[in-house]
C-alpha cells in the first residue's frame, strides 16, 4: 500500500496532467454583421455595438433620422436637421448613429429618415460581457446647454488600464437668436485627439441644428477617464442632445499618425485588434479624385470606420469615398452654412485574401476646400 503522502501527490499530478491535456480556447476576432443599401440588418441574439452611416438631404424642411430595432419598434439613436433649399450649403449631410444593444431573439435593425436617406450602411460588432471585446458606455438623450469658450464635458467614462477604441457623438443646436456658430466636439488625450466641427445658423433659421462624432484609440497605463467635450470657439450658446459615448476594450492597438511612426500595444496575436491612422492638420483638397489618407492592412476580414471634417467655400460640392476591396458607398456635400465646417462619416466590411490598402478619397469642385481630422480605423473581424 502506498504511503498517504505519495498517494496524494500522484492524485494531484494526475489532475494537473488532465488539465494540461485539455485544449485551450484561442482568442478570436469579433463577429461583425454588415448591411449596405436599402432594407435592414438582421441580428441574432447577443450583445451588439451598432453603428449606422449614410446621407440625408432635404429641401426647406426638417428631417429626423432614427436607428431602430424595427422588430420591437424601439429607437436606439436619432438625429435631426432643419434643411435649407436643395443645393444650398447644409442641404445634404452625412450622419453617424450608434448604440449599444442586446438582442434576446432575432431582430431587424434599420435606419429611417422619412425617405430622405441614401447610401446607408449598418454595422454590428458582437460584444463580450467582460474583458477584451466588451464595452463601457454612457448615454444622455436630454443632453445639456452651455455657453462660453472653454471646453465643456458633455459625457465621461471611467475606464480600466488597457487599450480602448473610444467613440462619441452628439446632436447640436445653436440656441443663439442672432449669431452663427462653429460648434466642435472632441476626444482629447496628449498623444491622440480627434475633433469634429459643425457650422450652424442661429435659431430659428434653417440649418440651426446638426451632429458631430469623433473617435480615438488610446492606451491607459492605469485606470483613467475619457471625456467627450464640446464648445463654440466664440462662446455661442448651444445645446447638445442624444449624446452617446462608447469605449470598446481591445486586445491590441496599433496607431500610426500621418507622417509619423507606428506604435503598437498588446501581443501580436491578441484580439480584438484595431489599427488606426489619422491626419489631424488641415490641408487643401484637390479638384481631382485623390487619396486623403490611406491605411495598409494584412489579409483577412476587416471592419473599417472612417471620418473627416471639411471646411468649404461658397458653391462647393464635395464627394468622398472609403475605397476598399468591398463596396462601401460614398458621401457627398454642398458644404455647410455659416463657417462651412461639417463632418463626413463612412464605414465598410470586407475580406481580402491578400494584403490591401484602404483609403479615404475625395474631390472638390474648388481649390478653396480643406480637410482636417481625417481618420481610418480598422478592426480585424471574424471571417464571414
């Protein structure tokens, strides 16, 4: 008969060997569902981060766009505009809607702008409940009002140590009855910052309301906070509403500022993996279809989100596309009223067997139009 201590040791050894023999589940890239064009995106049960982009236009009318779970008649996010006459600055705009969503059964997700929308895309990143691939979010439909030239925090998130993809959006209204505004919102860190501006006429003129959205990739060396901040540089009174501020936890983040050096954080095999490049400084837009910013990607399946801020002149017409191996539609604009600043938002998903390059490509009909805060972010996705 074996001594009791030896029996115990052999039992422990056997258990350890049993565990060692079990296969270890490999980390995987997230599922990203994607829909482009008319109709809806069908989602199964689970945790999702949904984003919609597209174009909406009007002719002396107010238009509201809603991102909804149409199966259950639930509005997830919305924004509205008071359009001038067709063809005037601010008569067509690019929109960005987003929401955190939980489905307990199969549902249909759609965008409804009352028939005034086109070039719609809807994406849904499947989330985890905790750890890498999970989200932290805050939302404020009622919003807040403020004035003054300082940056006002309209939303904040407490985030743990690690790598994060942070996205914020807000609807904006110039509440002055006599002064136009160049309203801006930003997500700002010392080593990365994104900002989007929207020029507005004063209330109750047409084009006194609009929308802004921004995004960054950031590494927290210790627990910290992210802030969505807004202001008018001349201190005009403003209101923000339908604020959404979402942080998606990454396993690996690669950042490449335009003309700068690439830096990565996280193991090369860690997931979810995001690659982001950005060009913040203002530059002139050519009058031939040209690349404004590009990002090289390895082979695989990728979900790509892009944005830019245009600063236009009178009688401007701008067209931009996110050029990928996929079929992403473009955006177009007659510019913005007053100060001529507005945001453009694009997204796509594709699979490529070979390394590829994605680009934001634009053309303007004048030499007096400029771009700033151009960004492309690519999330490696599970094969579809």
